[in-house]
């Protein structure tokens, strides 16, 4: 098990990036630490704490809601501007002890396959603002989760969501109401276009095409085989679409 040799808490993005891009020192950003501290085998040698960077604000410009990377999931739950469906998904993500530590940026970077909040972000077509020593870029959250994952030496500084949608809804199936859903589908309708995203059907939450759920190749486990998960994606997706067509709560 690697032991942390040094802990840094820089107060500027430049200093944080300089620490993260040093050659030959395995250094990782740490936000809420709920994943990083929970997986000692993957511990880096040094960590760069993001909490003094002032990235925890939630702001709004018209319909664009900007969630700072170190805003806590509980901040998202509590904020008056959070669309109700996203609020419920963030609230379901983890108990309040974890929600008060886990951050928006950490949730995107960790890309947990069962992250309901992340499925909601994908359904809303959220984008991530990423900075590196080469500058700043804005990419679809869906692209951050794929092969392009947040590159070493880069930081997510914010996640932006256009909250001007016609309707939003979600549906999930779990062993009990208190359990994490085996599969959950979140959806948004915007200008006649519906976007659906699901948890539990791949190694990260992903946007799904309801007419092609047979192409999904979910890793099965004791809670559900791959075939059962494909079935759930189709059934729950159809339920969400029906809800959206009836004007589901935004
Ligand atoms: C008991 C327990 C239960 C959990 N249950 C669930 C669950 O049901 N569903 C679920 O989705 N998750 C769950 N998680 C996982 C975890 O809580 C979330 O993924 C959390 O949102 C991660 O956020 P964090 O801020 O704590 O990340 P951290 O642990 O600080 O970091 C996670 C990863 O992201 C990187 N990182 C953090 N911030 C940034 C940034 N701004 N830019 C670039 N990289 C960054 C870190 O280097 C690290 O690799 C659980 C965790 C625990 C301990």
C-alpha cells in the first residue's frame, strides 16, 4: 500500500497545476476524498487538496447553471436553482455524511457506474470545464467519461448545465427502496428531442438509445445479469419517455 508522502493545499489554480504536472511524482487531486481515501491501493504519493481554490460556487447566467468543481453534492441538493430531478438524483447518490464531503468534480472524475447524479448530468447534456497547463477547454461530460477521461495533470473546474428543458424524469429499479438502483434511467426533453442516460449498463453511466438497448453489454453481478440489465434499461427508458411526454417535473 502506498503511503501519502505529502499533502498540498494550494490557493491558486496555477500552483495546483504546477504540483500535479511534476514529473516522476505520482500526484493526484483530492476533493471530498470519499473515493481516494477509500481505495488505499490506488493512493498516489502526494495529493493536492482543491478546497482552497475557490471552486465551490454555484452560479447562474440565464439558463446556464454552473456548478463549481468543489461544490458538495449537498450544496447541489440544497440550492434553489437545482432542477428537482437533478436534486433527487444527487440526494439519492449517498447518505448526507458522504454528500457533505463528495464534490461535483470528484463525482465526474470518479465516474462511478452507479452514479445517479452523473446519469442526470448526462441527460441534461452537461459540459465540464477542464484546465491544464495548455489552457481551458469545455467538453461534454459524456466525453470526459469515455476514452478521453480527465487526463493526468488536468483539473475539472466546473460543470455547466442548461436548465432550460421542457421536462425531466427518472426511474430506477433496486432490490429495496433504500438500495442503489441496479439500473436507473434519467431523461430530459428539450425542443422535442429526448436524451436518456442510464446507470448500471456499462463501466460508467452513459447516454442510451432506446431503440438499441440490445447493443448494451453491461457487466452482470449478483444483483442482475447482463440480460436483466438490458431489459431494465428498455423498460425504465420507456417509462421515462412516457413521463417526459406527459411533461415530467423539470
Ligand atoms: C461508502 C461509500 C459509498 C458510495 N456510494 C456511492 C454511490 O452509491 N454512488 C456513487 O456514484 N458513488 C458512490 N461513492 C463514491 C463517491 O462518494 C463519489 O464518486 C464521490 O462523488 C466522489 O467525489 P469526491 O469529491 O469525494 O472525490 P475524491 O475521492 O476526492 O476524488 C475522486 C477521484 O477524482 C479525482 N478528482 C477529484 N476532483 C477532481 C477535479 N476537480 N478534477 C479532476 N480530478 C478530480 C481524484 O483525483 C480521484 O481520482 C461511494 C463512496 C463511499 C466511500
